[in-house]
C-alpha cells in the first residue's frame, strides 16, 4: 500500500531524513511485491530497518562489511527473478564496487537498484572516505544506469515507487541529514528523466539536484529582492537528463547548476556535455565542490567551506552577473 503524500507526512519525512524515510516504506514495498528484496552491507540500522526485518525476514539480507559481495549477491538474486534494492554508503556503493557494478549492471544490464546514503557532504564528519563526492561521475560513466537524486523525503518516496516499476539498473542518491527542507507537501507527477519546475522566472535559470534544490529556492527568493527572477528546476534525474527542459533553457542568458558533488562529472558536467555541440546555449555556471577533498567537519560547516550555502551561492551568482554586465541592467 502506497504512502499518502500529505503535508503531515512531508513534515515527518523531513524530520526523519532521507535514509530513515526509505527504511520506513520498505514494508509497503515488500507487501506489494513478494519478489522485493532489500540487501545491505552492515548499515541496516542506519535505515531503521528493525521493524521491516522482523516482519519480512525472508526479504532482507545483510552481507556484512563486504560491499563487493553485496553487488555480486544482488546481481545473482536479480538474475533469479527477485527485485533487488542494494544499499550502503554512497561512496561504497559506487566507487568501492565499481568493477562489480560495471560488469553486472552496466554490461549485463541486470536491474538492481543501488541506494547510496550520504551522497555529498552529509557524512563529512567521518572524513573524505565517507563523502560521496564522485558517485554521480562514477555511475554516469557506465552505460544504462539511471541516476536519481531526490530533493526531499517526499521525493524519496516517489522515487522508490517509480523504481519499483523501472526495469533497468539505477542508482538512488540520498543526500542531507535530518530535518531537511520540505519541497513537496502534496502529490505531484514524478517521472524518471523528467525534471520539475518549482518556480517560474525569465532572467536566469537555477538547476539543482538533491538537497541543493531547497537551497536554490532560497537563493531565488533572495535574488528576487534584487530584481532578478529565477526559474528553479529540480533536476532529480541526472541520467537520463531532461533534455526538453535544457532546450527550453537555451535562451536564458545564464544557467546556474548546483550540487553536492565534485565539479567534474556531476550534474553540471552532464549539462555541459549536452550543450557542447549546440549552437544556442546559455552561459553555464557550475556551483559544486571544487577539485579537492574537504577536511572532516560537521555537515553545515562543510557546506559553508565548499560555498554551497544560500549566501555563498547568491554571492557567486551576483559575481557572475556583474562579469556579464547584466547586474546593472536588472537594477534599473
């Protein structure tokens, strides 16, 4: 039975954070699909799966701290007809197991759904070993794997339901910690590969993914005070990209992409690749983590250090507009 999308549930999911939201709906997925299987590598407790494991013991497996074995087991179960969702830290479910993912999901095309918790900087207090900063790049390079990065708890639920119907391999990237900003309080049309416009604006375009969607909305509100109207896009699917939306944005003077990921190979890189051979395209400003590993720190401090807070993003956009000569034009 699907969870109802309501304002109350949205608030609860926000407080829980993305990983706990996922854990809270596993029972619903198992109830609707007897072939559903949740597999993990010693991180079940982080998803809050105790109740699920008690109620559906035959539909969960924990392989221990053995991520490469996790992918091998998941691929084998998928091959036998089960519908497998395999979860652990984002950096482990992509980088540590890259060869297994490449062969079993990319080459063989097995429809395992990978779930990475801590995409971006959320696990940064454990140092760069647990920062999921290259995961999108790793997965983008492998043919045939869809990549989805939900904006809030509600979108985690929507994405999971969509992935239950999706036959191919996919990577679901969970970012942020608890008390994440609420983006959606009522039901909406979620489609893999189709972005969502959250705010209309004709001056510049802000295209964000994951937790940066909430930050983009705040940045747009601040820029509005200065006479700049921003179109805000939730690009929840990074692969395949919503090229229809990108074609629409080609007439904008400036497109700003923002993400909790390295500058190389993420959402910004995917957008830049799409526009590379197009005659008509906007100037593209990529706001992401620069080419370095931040020192271990608390999540909020890491966002500040990497220039991913509302204030620092607004400052970067203002600087770019001044370079373009657009600043004075919009201040008239």
